[in-house]
């Protein structure tokens, strides 16, 4: 019998080359953290000023990172048959001990991603992808995981990992149980319209 997959939601994971410096991002995150306040999930995010973190990373330090991400995300868009994309916005996240992020999607973004800048260990909170088609109601809890019947999947990132996935994919960040912060850069890419 022939099997046809009706829908598929892929995720891409790669490692940022060591030749691209990211120390400036961590410095910016902590500078803003010192002036800001924690969100409802006990974490900190820098996106209170959207205009400041839109369309491109600061020059000159962000140029190599921007070129790398633009190329990678556009290759993914091409693989999916989507039009070319460009960076819409980005923000920095600091998740201290006890911080997490609730289940959400990134509206208006075709592809979204995270670059993990500081990851103490696997206890510092993975990213959890969750289906939102009610499959968990039908699938027995003792079923073996596979992409057809699985209803949630947690990825434990390491430092310098980049994870990219479609903006419509529901996801959350698990609680940081480590005594050190997890720091990441989140970004949204949207279609280039003419």
C-alpha cells in the first residue's frame, strides 16, 4: 500500500561556525537586562522597542551573522518552495533559573529561528514543539513516538546551535532548572514582496 504524507512540518538544526563572533550579542542582552524587567514567565526579552531590532543586525559586528542567517534561511525557503525571505525582526532572550516561555506561534513570519548563545547544559530548558490538531486526544499515551502519531517533541539545544522552523509551528520553552542563565537570539523572516 502506498503511504502519502498529508502535511509535514520540518525543523532544521545546524551549528553556527566558530568564525562568526556572537559575544557582542550576549553583551547587548545583559546591558538591556540590567535596565529592563522580567516578563510573566520570569524571563527577559529585548523586543520592547521593535524599531531598534528590525530588518538588520547592527554594523559592523552583525554583518557576518546577518549574511550567514540570510543565506541559510533563504536556502530553507527555496527547499520549501517559498519566495525569498528577509529578516523582519530579532530579539535577545535571557532565561534565568525558573524562566520559561508559554506555547506560542510567530504570526506574520514564514520562518523563525533561534541561535543559542549561552546554554549551561540540558537542564537549562529545551524548545518543545507541539501539534495543535488535537492528535493528543486520539493517540494513546503509550504509543511509540514517530512523526505521524507524535504530539510533542523537545529539542535540547547546545551553544551555537541554530534551529529554524515555520512560523505556524506551535512551540514553548521548557523551564530553566540550571543555576546559570540561558541566552539566545530569536529571529523572524518574512517573504520579500514586490
